[in-house]
């Protein structure tokens, strides 16, 4: 099977067996890590971030910021860094050449081979990656929250996570995902990036991009699929709860809005940076590694506020040589409701510009919060009913993230108990 | 296109509108939803976002302020019914 990922590099899993792991971690200095770092350890170890084998060294960070490339020249758009304070580094006596044990949930998680300890100007990083130094940009704020030093080096997962229900059936490593695609007989797969419960605008974005990706291929047999890849990461109050996002996407197929043989739901662990065009490139890289051939990009992909033009995330692909990406961008305009056509229709085709009625995920959230059930043409009743079910089952009575959900939710994954 | 706050009409709000003889004030949108579109100026929008931090201005798609707490929208709705007008934001924001 083809396991070639981004940068034409083989997807390698950096995971060691339990017996070897127990020996390897003996005597290493433990360093607890944040949720973000824990997610990224999993991503690196299973090859989601191929060709990265660890957290970036200064040369990688610098070239990513300035030229959107790794030090070896491979296209890369977002710095993947492990931050630590000088105080903690001194206190624990960590120096270049050491191996340290990264822990999470009070359990061993991974070994980091400390190749380099370095500082980087966070304002410079923010300006280059996000195009702004304003702290109200969530990606910039995340950058400023980094501690004053970064540790670069390879990581090895020593304690594979156990993914909790209901997410376990949607988590596939890049190798597992490619196996799935082979079983389905899919030759072309188009990614739908999401952090939202789907309304019919999303449904049509997926259907439209499936048609675009399928293109000239024969139609008697299904050889093209849509992969919903939900980003599971840091939540903010008022977001849909993760369980509702994943299960509601999956119900679109279960309820027949997509055929069983063309649609699949999956998750990736990642804290969104809202880097607009740069994040679009990152998403393309991520989905390349998952084995996809096409990636749909809609209006204002991974944007926030008014920091990016709605189609910056389309245009950035014009600047990238085709040979640098093993995935094709599928660029789409929005779908809107047209009362004249009496349907949800593509803005690139519908001529009833004055009559059009735009809707968005935020608007639908508002409708639901007002206690109104949206019409099925806008929001599928099966999705609505499932949101309500998820609210009861996972959200402490609320479909949207609350303080209680943030504190008491069942974690997406746990690290099994391991002696060290 | 002006900035609006969308007050979606649920059964309770519809009953109040009908009682006040204002049912016609609601527009029908999105294949059968009823909504009161309460207009806001740029300054009023900024104040709403400051006073109610959960609110979000959807500048990209709908140019509307969304995700206001339901009780706040109930108050805006009640003000519309009381004044029999959609033009109430200046009055509403006096209390904040």
C-alpha cells in the first residue's frame, strides 16, 4: 500500500512497544505537557505531520515563518513548537542532547530527544504566520502564551492513547485511514474540514466538491469519497460540543443524505490557529498525510474576524508549485438559500442575487438557541434531533460548550496507567 | 446591507406578537422561518459586542449579530412589542 505522505516522505510511526517503552523511559526527567502539546505528540507520532518527526528546531521555525518551508525545503506553514520556561528548564537541569519524558494526565506519554533549546521572537512569529501582532487574533494570543524557550527534537510515543467513546470509531491514524480507503475502493477522496454541526450549506459544499473531485472518472462504480475530518481541540464557550459535531456529521450518511459508500466521518486532534491561508495550507498537508487526493476550501477557510479576505485561502494555492503538494485544492464559493429557486443553491450558479438569503453555522446556532427548529431544507431534522440527544448525553443539558462541559466532560482520550 | 440582530420567532414569541397585533412585523426567511430583523448602527453593534461578550458579529456571511443570550434577545423582543417598532436599539442600550 502507498504510505507516501507530504514532502514525498514515507509515513513513519514513532511508537514503541510497551516492554521497550518501560525500559526506555527509566530514569528520564518527567515534564508535564499541555493539551495542545499532547495532541501534537499524537499527531507527530502517528505521521499526521509527516515529514516532521518531532518538534521544530530553530532553523525549521525560522524558515517556516519567513518562507513557509521547513529547513529542508519542504512546504510547511505553521510552526510546531514545544515551549518551556527558562526557569523550568534550569530547575530540571535540561540541556541539549538529553532525553526527557513528556507526561500527560500524570502518565508517561513520549520521549523528547532534546536537540536544541532556543528562543524565538514571538511577535515576529505572529506577524509572519498570522499577518498581525494583535492579541485579539486567537492564533496570535496562543503564540504570545508560549513560554520563553522552545525545545526542538524528535519524539517517540511510549504510551499510545485510548480514544474514548463516542470518538473511538472516528479516529484513524494515517496508515489506518489509507487502509480504510483501500477497503472502500476509493481512488479520489475529498476532505471536508469542519468544526461545526452540519447545516445543508455544508452538506451541499460536500456534495459539490465530491462532483468536482470525481470529475472525468467513470460513474458506474463508486471510486470517489468524501471524508469529513473534524478538528477536535481546544473548545471555547458557546462552540458546539465535540460529540455533537462528530455524530451529527455521521448521521448525514446514516440518514441517507449521503450514500453509505461515498461518505465517512473522522477526527484529527488539533488546536485551530485560525491562520486563514496558512492554515489552509496546513490542512492540505494534514489531509495529504491521511491519504486524501483533494481538499475542499470554502469561503473564509480557517479565518477569524476580518483578518483575511474571504478568498485568501484559495489564492495562496496559486503561489505553491504543484509539485510541492500531493493534494489538489477544490475551491468553492458559498451555497445560499434562494426563495425564487426554492432551494439551497450554489452562488456561482444562482442569478437571484437580490433575493438570496445567506446562512451560516453561527446563524443556525442562534436559531437553535432561540428555541426554534430550522426547516429541513436548511437543517436536517435528524441532525437537529441528534443535537438535542447529544446535549442530554454529553453536554449536561446543553449542545453548546459551557463552563461545566469544559470542567467535567469526558476527555477525548486517556493515557493508560503506566509505571515509571 | 445594514447590520441586524435576528430575533427568531419561536412559539412563545409568535403568541406575543399575535396578541399585540404585530404578527405582520416578522419576515419569513430560509424556507419558512419567521424573524424580526432589528437594525443596529455600527456604534450600537460595537456596544452590543462589548456589553455581551458571548455575542458574535458575522461579518463574512450574514452581517448580523448572533449568539446573544436568549434572555437578552427576549428583552430586545419585548422592547419591540412595547414600542411597536423595530427601531429600538438606542432605547434598549440606554440600560447598559
